[in-house]
């Protein structure tokens, strides 16, 4: 296999060490804005790709190989930027330029999905469902080399013919003078136009480089990695919300909490506890009965006290960052109990229940004109007697048909029945909201128009916040530790960053935690991560700094569990970063190099699944030494 990843500054290094491809013999084009250019590291390499979802670019997995040639899921080995919807990289201003936050490699093929920090504005390409055929003519595209350009800045497109199809790949040829795949085109698309719809068939895997810069002309051949037969895997990686309420899956944010926080949220009327001195309706995870899958399900219950007007809506999740697409679907399984299943139940009351969604504009799912797959409206009152008792039934609602572009504020379980009184009880399981746009719930580079700190130079007090002990101002009549936005150098990106400083006054017990950001509706899922870049200064770069003191700094987070009103700090959560170091500031001492930017990524899910992140702090903590510390933090992100 001939490699064809290209690097602007280190292309010779990668001539025989990475993946392949650019379009030589093709023509400039702006007709296909779904084609992406991928820049990996400052000078590591570049590839091409195809936008298959506003937040996902499909490309060759080998583009993300680390220095040892290994492709791993998760954080990219080097900072990676994607440009999509811009055919002219040098002179264009349209499209989207954004960072890659996560890499999802395919288990068996040279394919990977790159998750984008910001959704792209270009329309994604459709994924083909019909296999390529020998003799079929396809289009190929990419941002790689041509016969004359080492580092092109234009999207090129050409035509090539399928010569053979074999399992996970197929071969293409463009003849002696046709378009060919070169270095820098790795992961670029091969596609067809079927009845006016462009369909992605494959991404570029390798080529013979014929006609590429520095290579002789001849028959241009290449191997393409198929995607038509793994469409289900690709679609399965689309952002969404899926939980079976099991360990390691998204946990409920609330327990037995009435959803009465504003317009459209439902609230409660004439409903009390189903029995046993309960004072209101329940919605809580239980390991009982017969869950639909796994060991746990979401139990709901209550008692209707009025035969003319009764309802109760209990909030369960507050997603915060899910935006509906035209293709978004809500689905769940429901098991309404009968009197036989639970003696506190009356008649068919348990069937008058449905999962409801409230959007940030105050509109909701239950009052829409939508119907589920059985033709019933999703309003709980319209599900009465439409669901069998003591049986698991799936409900599927195409919410995108009425709510495209809306953002989901709350996922709740609603009971609503004006006609009868008595108890109701049952279970909901395997809730899914598929194919949404889910940008990072919090991201800032401290630049104009981005989230700014809520506080500056303010100690974070009150357990589990860290507080202050034996730390004063680093110099210049300052009386305490500092945190504030500064425009200094060297910046990590943009013009501004978050400066931290202080002076340790005690060699046995010293710490300083300053609060920076107050957050709202940012809940942790199993995949949530906090990441940031940190630049600890040395004595050389700032005369007020002592030794390695500046490395004893880390971001801290405060978590609130709404289910039991408890709080937890990140530093005490027994979590390690991507380098294997504990994230307590004192555990970072000497683990971060001085006078350079270092990336820190911290998985939060295992310690705080279901909890809300209410605050971000910066902590200095070092019991052993005295003296000054100072540095910067930039590009702070919380991603799912």
C-alpha cells in the first residue's frame, strides 16, 4: 500500500508512513460543500473527508494515527481542525472551521468518524445503500496534491471508474490521463449522483500516485474503503440521547421531581402519592419487575384524586444541548401495570402515561399534532387505553416533523387523565432521541463573543469548594490569588486567555481555589469530558515564580446531584486525566512542563454521571514548597 497523508512541513516524513491521496487531473469545484479538509497537528499531516452529519466527518482512520502509528478512539493524538463548506481554503470565508473533539475508529476498516466541536453549516452527504458495481463511473474529490501543487488550497474533483468490488473495498481506475488520488486526499469521498441525490460510496484508502507531484504519469488507480454496507454503524454514531437506565448509561438528573419550571412544562394537579405515605408522584430508577432490557427501568406512579381534571408531569432529564433535526425520532418502551400487577393501581389508569419533551421556546411534544407509529397522539391523555397492561410496548414519535431546529429543555414522564380517579404505576425503559445536533454544552477560548468568566480574583468557599489557606498575592501589593482574562503572550489561540497567580506562604499547608465560571443545565453523561490547555510559567518567563510551583494547578469542578442534593468536587472524585495523573492540583505538580502549552483531558462520567456541573474553579494546591506561581489556561471545554 502506498501512503498518502500529506504534511505541509513534513511531507517527506510521511511519504511512506501514513495513509494516501489528492486529486490530480481533476478540476476546481465548489459543487460539493460536504467535502472536508482535515489539518492534523501544527505540521503533522492533512487529509480529506466527507461530512455525513452536521457534527461528524467520515475519513480514513490512518489519518489519526499517533507517533507510533496506532489509531485510538477518543481525543485526537494532535490538535485537529476541520474545514468544511469552503472550496477555496486560501481566499474563502464561508463554511465552518472547527476543532475535532473525538475520534471514533471503525473496528475493522480504515475508517473513522471525527466529531466536530461546532456543527457544520453545510448539508451532509447521504450514505449510499446500493453497492458499487464494476464499470460504474464515480466522482472522486479531495484537497490533496495535484501534478503541480505540493500543498493545494482548492477542492478538486474528477471522475474514475470502478474496476472491481471485493468485500470491504473496491478498485477504481481513471486511465492514463484521468483523475487520480494523491497524498492529502486520504479519507476523501468517492460518490455517485443517483436521481439528483449525491450518495457517498467510499473514502480514499490508497493509490499508485500516478500523475501526482513528483510521480510519473500513467494509469491512475486507487483502492476505496466502502461505506454503503456499514451505513448502520455510521448512523449509529450520530449524536443523540440513548439510555436503558443501566450502570454506564445516562442516569436520570432528577428523582420524583415535578416539572413545573415554566411554560409548557406541565406541572401537577390533583395527583398525590400512589400509596404508603408518599406525598406526590414518583419517577425513579428501580431494579424490580421485568425491565425491558438489563436490570433497571424508570418506575412511574401516582394517585389521581379528581374525576374531571388531573395530571402530573415529572422531569427526568434536562439534556441542555440537544437540537432537533428533521430526521430526529423519540422512542421508548412502556409497561403500564394493572391491578393484577400492583394492588394500588385502578383500572387502566397506568396507560394514560407518555414521555413528554419540552423545548426551550416553551412548546412541547404533547400538544403537537404528531402521532406515534400506531396513529395515536403522544399526549398522555391520548395514550389512555391504547397501551396493553402488563406488557412492554414501544412508542415511536417522529418529532423532527414538527420540531426541527428546536432545542430540548426537559424530558419528562407525564400522566394526564381527566375522567377517572385512582392509582397508576408502571415502567419506562430504553429511551432514545436519535439523530440530533448536540454541540458542546460549554466551550470558551475567552475571546469576544465566547463565554466570559462569571468571577475574577474570587476565592471559592463553602464545601466541597476548596477555599484559601496560606496563599497571598504573587507580587505588587496584591493581597490574594488572581484569576482573570488577560491579553498576553504566548496565547494558545486567539488573543485572550485566563491568567492565574498567587504566592504560597507556607511549606506545610497551602492551597487556593478561585471560582471562575457558573454553569447551568450542564449535566454529566458517561462520555462527558472536561478539557483545557495550561501554560505554567517558570522563573525564566516570570521573575515572581518559584521552581515548579506553577505546575501545581488544575481546573476543578463542582457537581450537584439533584436526586439527593449532595455535592462533589472533581479534585476529590478519584479521577485521572489522559496521561494517567490524578486531577487534584497537587497531583499535577511537576507532571506538566513549564513554559509550554499542555492539553489536559479529564473523563467525568464514572464519577459524576447524572450530576449537574454548577461551577468551574482553578485550584493551586501544594503542601511542600513556598513561593510564587503564575500561568495561563485557555480553550476550556465540556464535551459529551
